[in-house]
C-alpha cells in the first residue's frame, strides 16, 4: 500500500507541474529578478537602485540597510511648469556621491542631494542620436548624419559638420562595431574636449534591403563592405570647447586601416588610438596631440602571424600620469601589463594559462588591481585582486558560478551579482580585504518554480588533438534511461561566444529548456574557435572556418549518438548566424548523420560577409581562395541529405539575405529540396513577440520531421 501511495503521490505532483510554452520563453517575467539600475552612489559606501513598481530610488549602505531616498513625485514637484511630468522614475547616472543626472523630454536634468535641487542642465533637439554627455554637462549628438555640440553656457548648438549624408557619417560607431567599438563620440574626462569619428563610406557599394510592407515595395540601401572589397575610411576629429576649434588627427595612410579604442590621456592633451592595419596582423598604440592633431609617438606595437584584435584602450593609473595598464593576448591568453609612457613594459601584472575577462579597477594608492578571469576554470568567472608591487593575489568570489562585479571607487567593497546551476541569481556586497560577504541584497526566487524541467549536466570530451571540450546536456522531463529519444544539437561555434557556463540553466536559455520538455535530448558543445579558452583555441579556425569547428562538434555528436537513450536515426541540429553556418556545415559535411537541420540567418559564403570580421579569420578571398571555397556551403550541396529549414530576416543588415537566396538558387539547380521561411520585417534576429512565432516555427519543424 505504501508503494502505491507514494507512486500516485509522485504522479499527482508531476501532473501539477506546469509546462513551459514558447510565449514563456520570451516573457521577461520568467527571467531572474534583479535590482534595477543597481550601482554605487558615486565614490561613497552607499548603493542605489530603482524600484519601478513604487517609482522610488532606494539607497542602502554596505550593511544592507535600505531606505527610500527619493520618489518620482519628489522630482515632479520640482519640474518647472510647462515641462512634461515624469511618467516613471527615470534611468539615472550618479556623477558624484551627491548628484545624479538623467535625460527626459529632450532635457538633461541634474539633481543635487544637498539642497535637494533639480535643475535643467542642458537641452537637445528632437531626433538627436548618438547622444554623449560630458562630465560638465555639454551634449554631443548627431542629427541627419551631422555632428552638433550643445554647450551648457550657450543657447544655440555648435554645428561641427555640414557634409554629413551621401556616404559621410559623423559620431557613429565605425568598422561595423568590431574591435570593442560601441560608440562614436568620446569626451575627455574634464569634459572640455570631444573626440569623434568621421566615416567616409562613399566608396562602399550600396546594398539593397527591400521593404515589402509598402503598397509598392521600396528599397533602402545600406553601405555593406564585403570581404576583399572596398572598406570605408575613418578619421578622428577633435573639438576644443574653450577655443571653439576643430581639427583632425594625422593618423596617416593607408586610408583603409582601423582606428580603434580611442582613449584620452590623463592631462587631456594627448589622444591614444590603437591603429590596426587592414590585414589585422599589426597593431600600433599611437599618441596624437589634441592641440595640433600631429602624431606624437608609438608606445607599443604587436604583431601576429594570424591576427591581432585590440579591444581595450590603455588604462591610466589614478596618480601616476606616466604609467598605464594594457591588455594583450601576446602570450596566448588575455593578461594585464604595466607600461610607462615611453612604451617600456615595466612588468606583467597577471600571467597564467587563463584569460582576464574584465578589468574592474585599481585602488587610489595604485597598489591593488581588481579583475575578472577564468582562472578557476573556463566555465566560471571570478573576481581577483593582485598587488602591483609584489606578487600577492587573492580570489574574492568563492562560490562556484559566474560572477558579475561592480567595483566601488574607494576600493573597499564590491557588489557581486552571481548565479550558478544551483543559484538563480544572488546579489551580495563583499569586502575586498577578505572577499567575505557583508550583506545580501537579493536572492532571486526561481521564476520556473512549479514548472517541469529536464535534467541538465555538463560533460567533458576530447578533440582529436586532446583539447578538452565542454558540453551541456539537457534531458527531457520524466527522462527514462530505457527509452530512445530524438536529439537536437544547438550550436553557435564562432568567436566571441561561449554557450556553456556555470550559471543559471547552464547558459542554455528558456527555449532549449522548452525543447527538452517536448521530448528531446538537447546538447550544446563549445568547439575550438569559440571564446574563453585563450588565443590558440580561438585561432584554430584561421583561414579555414567550418572545418575544425565541425570536427569538434562531431566529437560531441558522435558521443551523443552513442548514449543508450539517444535514437541515432533521429538527430537534429540548429543554430543562428555563425550557428546557422555551422548547422548547415554539419549537415552537409556528414551526410546521413543528421535527419533535420534548422539554420537561422546563416552565413553561406564568407565572400558575402563584412570586411572587418571575415578578413580577421579568413583573410581576403583573393589571398585565401581555397579556404573560401571549402567554407562556401554552395560547394557542398551535392552532399545535402535530410530536411533543411533556412530562416532569414529580410531586413538583415548583418548576414544579408543574399546568403540564403544564393544557396536556394543553387539547390534548385542541383535538384535539392529545402524549406525556407522569411521574416519580412526583422533584421538579423527575430525580436519582440514575434520571437515566440520563431520558436513555434522551429519546434514545429523538428516535431514534423524529427
């Protein structure tokens, strides 16, 4: 009787569990809770965050004691008559321990805690884009591709350019946002000088994107430099607020080079630029005079037979104006090095067979450097401190998992937001002296509590050269080891991405959990070429994309096939972007192995992809014809077996729709049947509520054919 009671009790409990839907997979309510806009209050020992439900700014101290600091109503009471009232508490930025600012209704507001005063610091026009605000409140912005600066002491803006448009663009990100470039305007720390990008892409061929939603379809041309073809030319300008003068830095020839990691020197007189040649194998860190625009010196240079990829500018020490920290992969892993302004390396700060993943800060006395790294293992991210004068080092985050750190400017405390497979999301304040938690700010409840989820585990496999490869396996709900399950391999496989991490859900996301609940074994492997494992691991794909990555993925696929609970006749693969390229490569280079593949926004032929990314990993089509030939998926159509669905956004400005169209045309010529589904209004991915439709489409295709 006891056995029957227990059996039926378990059955009843399982029946009560809910099942994830594709709408759940895109619903923010199913993400872990956090503290919105959590940050340190300037250089103080107070932190703040916004409670958007109550529209309040909450302040806490390092012991975790909290109070309401300010409400939306408090701010609205000081907004002048005739100006639009706040609908909710704004997104704020602390500019000191006593003041914050925010933008609203085309106005820059500043709020000072003492004497609790809200003022309008500056204004900007409707339609302003690429907005960047200086420490002193000057606003740089673009309008119709031209650059403007609205000074705090002038009613009318200063127009810095008039030739914007027709291929000339100011103040925007350049080089297709590679090399760590995320913006195009850079104020000096004192807020009195502005560096800006000017991009001339008039020599780049127009690429048409078609809008089918008009009564008669219209064409929107974009500038898209393809591998081996003309790229845009970039220069860097300087605007001096005090003199009103504008000049350009003499960065020299050739025009087709990459000007990356713009950084102001500590005295605001020099601008530092990591200049990279188009071949991407020689980088020079140069300094230029902000007053004259002239080249001053090359502080250091780096060369590599494959490629150099600068992603971080120099970090100047807070007191010593003649020293800086430089990040480099010169020894095979990303590490921190101490240099002087003569270009001499004084010493390596970190070293080892692991990567520094983030620089956090340095103490005011320049003794301790704080950073994040993979030292505890490639699946984890932890915070460390290391002494510059000596070799003392300490790990500051102890619990297994992925940690995200907010560094306090006084160097005594860190805000630690972390998760693991066991911890959904937790936020602590830890003391840098010993790494111990002094307060827990939040412990997120499990948003999937009450939902049926499959079992997840990590596996370690070996590539053909013995390199460890890490995979993640998700088994279906109510997994029965005596059954045979269809399987889906989810793949990305390209640089700058790591799919498997020691974090909530193992980095898998809700859609893969949803697929597992539909009765699939879901597997993901990080192959050579992906991130987090050092330079050699990433550079293994150089000049031959789609070879070593596929070989590594097949190590995982064959391991999966050998598991007694996997149906070897029902294996599928799915990926997006580089993952779309990989899923199709795996399907066609291993005929008969996979029954179904779903490829989203896939790269079909690297000669159709952008200059900056492609030439780093493949050189140009002219230099590497064999590599391009082997990677081109149209050259493997004769081996196409099984069902293939290609999904592509028709407004895709990253992997342009030409990729899938060329492939489909070649399939028609070869008599091969493929399925194709376009999203007419979406770019490189399907966002918003339509993403649930995308998930339904993918799941339905696997259900029908797998």
